[in-house]
C-alpha cells in the first residue's frame, strides 16, 4: 500500500504550519489508525498547545529504503514548501543488508532535500534515529546483538550527517530499547510501533519542535 501524498491538506487554515513527514513504515504507520501514527500525533499535540498545524503530508511507504524515498521525493508534483519536516529512514537498508556507505550518501541527499523543502531552514528539520527492531518480539530467535550493532552503525551516520548540516537530531532508539519485548509497544505484527510507542516519540519530538518554532 502506498502511504504517500503530496500538496497541502484541504480545508486547512492559511496561517497553519505546513508539516511534511518523510520516511518508511515507521512514518506511515502499520496496523495503527492513521491518526495514531507519529506525524498525526505530533500535529494533534501541536494544535492542542495552540500551535496551529495542518494535517501532515506524508512521503512515506512501507519497506522504503533511502533510494526509494529519494524517488518518492522526486515524484512530488507541486512546488510546496513546509514549515516543519521530519525524517526517519534507514531500517530497510539495514534489514536488507545494503551497503552502509551508500546509506551515508543517500541519507545526505535526502537531508539536503528535506532542508530545501523546509524553505532552506535546517532548524525546522527533525531527524529521528532508527528504532531497534531487534528488541521486538518479531526478532525472537535472531541475533539481537548483531541487529543492535548494525542499527547503531546506521544511526552514527545519520547523526553525523544531521549535525554537520545543522538540523535537529532526536534519539528514539533508546525508547525502543526501553520497551524491549513489551507487546503494548508494538502492533499485531509484533514489529511496528503501537500508538503507545508513537506517543513516546512525540513527547520527545514535541519539545524540540516547539522550541524551534518560537
């Protein structure tokens, strides 16, 4: 299922913040109601704090690697620019054993695109680290230490590139590890984040976003 859309949401107020979420299934949400995915929870929390925010625009699809997200961004058919951009990508590169240096190159390209789409303001771009799927029940019987080490290597790259660009970096990997095998934090597939886990992410993300928008 394609979980991407382009352009601004209909019926939004003209003074609302425009929010773009870039990523894969972690951004699109799997086996949760769309309103419970982290981009929608973030928009809802911003609105609840009197920061008028339109419904998020998603360029995100289950299974996407960095190269596929690059293609998704290129398919954007309008000239929309955004006040806020989140980016979370890389788990499928790791899962599919893709070259990690290719990830570095492609992640940097995506981040540059994210900054461009954020009207050139890197302070309005928020990169989330890759969660550790190795702690979920889905990973039972797999080499969890190896998965963790690979996730850490990918996150070292996206953190380095993000910091060099002057964008914001939010560590949510430690939140995924804190939940460990607790099934309340995953959906029915025992892998993807539940609404409860997404709320953890949003609680951490919101404070950074709100501070940058002042």
